């Protein structure tokens, strides 16, 4: 590692403590100074004293705000921060919203440090990405519609369930299931 290189400041916004710790260690070995916030409140406190060069934000955070709200806040704090959204709940709707709000890339879990660091370096889109001819399954379409409505409602579960015509508990159960 080059000791003359400026230290790169990375903020990880992740409510899974074990995953955040593992990710932080991996980035620290690569020469990053790492800050960790479990959600919007901690992130806002850290932003009072720090302006990160990079950020990794989990989409689904417990508590007060979604990862998309964190992306918006980070981007408003500094449009130079390279933000990557990392999620186990990937959908087209949330990917589009994340990029509109200021993220440079959107990665589905599991993603490793190499994937995230490569995403930080992407300055523009890739027109050579292979287009698939695979039609979406009913489950995929349902998953994407649910996330589209969640994004529209600011991740308000009750309002999203009302708009989707389902009971709130049914929607919560669907969101708790991991996509295969």
C-alpha cells in the first residue's frame, strides 16, 4: 500500500452489525478510513463532521428511514460522494430510484469488496451490457411491482399495502421472504 496516497473516507450505512464490521475490515485493508452508521440518525450525526468520498448504503434498513432516504441525504450533503446501494431486495423500481437520488451504482447481495470498489469507479453507463431475452416470472413481476409501490409511498408499508389491495401483514410477510 502506498503510504503517500491520501486516505479515502468511506461511510457504510448498514444495520447488520456483523456484515458492516466485515465490510469495514475489508475496506480498511485496502486503505480506506471507514465510518459506520446503522441508519439515518447516526449517518446525519457523522455528516456534521465528515464528508465521505464513498458510501455503501443498504436499501432496507430497520427503523426510521430507508436506504433511499439515506442516498438522497448523502447526495444532498455532497454530490461528489460516490454512493453504491447494496441490497438483498433488488428490483428495477428501487434501482431506478437509487440512481435518480444520486447513487452511482446498485448491487444485489451477495456482493464482495471487489464488486463494490469496481462500482465506485464506474463513471458512466455501459451500452454493451448484454440484453436478455428472458421473460420475467410472475413472482419477479410481483416483486418489482411491490417495490415500485413501496418507492412511490416512501416505504410506508400500510399505504403500499392499501395501494396494492392486500393486507399490511401479507405485504410484510412477502417483504420478509428472501428472493431466490
